[in-house]
C-alpha cells in the first residue's frame, strides 16, 4: 500500500511509533525513524526494517527544538530524496493535578506534544505543497477530546493538535495534501505501563481491554495510503468505545 513512499515517524523507537514503522515498512515504505534518547532501540529497529527489504535510517532529534527538527528533516531529505508521509507521534506525559502541576511540567508537555508537531509540519509543508501530495497524521488522544483529571498539560497539547490538524488540512487541501488525527484511548505501551487489565479504569472500556500498538498502526496505514485520499481534517478515535 505504500510502495516507494518515504515516511517519517517521530517517536518511532518505541510503542505506537515503532508499530507504525513496522506496519509501513511491511507495506513497502522507506522509513526515517526519529527518536530522542533510545539510540539502541532505534538502531535495532532500523536494522530489522532494512533486513525486511526497505530503506531505513534513525535520526536523534528532540522535536521540541525547532533547530534540531529542521536539521533532522534536511538530512532525511538528503538521504531519501523526498518525504511523502509524516506521522507526528512523539509524545510525553507529566501527569499531576493542576494544584501540583509546575509551570515547567506544563511547558515541557506542550513543547514536545504540540510544538514538536508544528516544528515537523513546518519542514514538510513546502515539500508537500510543491509536490502536490502528502499525508500528515497527528497522534492526538481521547484526553484531548474529553479531558482527563491529572492531565491538564497533556489534554491541552492533544486538543491543540486537533486544532493544528484541522487548520493544516484546510491550508493544504487544495494541494492534495491530507492532514488527519488519530485519538487513541488506552494502548498498551511504556506510557501506560502502570495500567493492568485489572485496573477499574480499564474495566470501564466498553470493549473490556486496552488496545494494541499494532491496532493503531493499522489505522495509521489507512490514513497514509491512497484508500483515504478524500479524508482530511478528520479525528478518528481508536479506544474500544471509551470516549463515545
Ligand atoms: P512511548 O512508548 O512512551 O513512546 C514515546 C516515543 O516518543 C518514544 O519513541 C520516544 O523516543 C519519543 N519521544 C519522546 N519525547 C521525544 C522528543 N522530545 N523528541 C523526539 N521523540 C520523542 O509512548 P506511546 O504510548 O507509544 O505514545 C505514542 C504517542 O501516542 C504519543 O503521542 C502519545 O501521547 C499518544 N497516545 C498514547 C496512548 C497510550 O495509551 N499509549 C494513548 C493516546 C495517545 P525515545 O524512545 O528516544 O525516548
């Protein structure tokens, strides 16, 4: 479904981002993996992708830094020729009730989750506009749709991502570029390691279980492929019915 396309996945070293890298590569895409600290995991993943027959490379880059992001994307374009798909997946949490949340906790989460996506979109925007095609997929969260106590910073960043998604979708629609958001519920990764299936919160998920990174990757594949060429500015929940 993605043969000869080049995809950049931020936060591709672990969790949902890693599953997206693997799913896109299975479907023929060449993969640029952006990571911030997990050098070993990113290197192991790119080796695995290369042995499956696609081109892959890892780039250490803190997406919260505009300069680092700009230079990583310049290098990616030099290495791969162009970019066709951007997945803004890098994300962090610093959960606390507002009463205990420090200004720095708020700024850090907004800087990675929201400004990081802006920083990456800035790099592909002129490329996609010029080639009159491209797919941007922003990984938001149901916390951005319905809020979540203890996540004022995170919910604000994920709600902001939805506004960013719709604006970029409107700006680039006439150029044939699609920009959509995915809003996952509880997905089994390092980020949710504290949650067990016995947690009462997990019990409140209508489907009765947490989701898997591979399930989010299937949805990302659809949004990255030709099958979704007439879908833009959309937010798709993948949450076992939690936020319905
Ligand atoms: P994860 O397992 O904690 O992985 C986070 C990824 O983001 C890692 O690859 C990490 O790189 C990267 N990253 C963190 N800060 C970065 C930075 N400043 N610059 C570049 N990369 C950075 O998280 P996950 O659960 O897969 O979550 C992926 C995305 O889905 C996030 O945006 C998250 O908010 C969203 N989401 C997750 C869930 C869930 O239940 N898991 C639900 C809704 C939404 P390193 O490995 O190098 O640290």
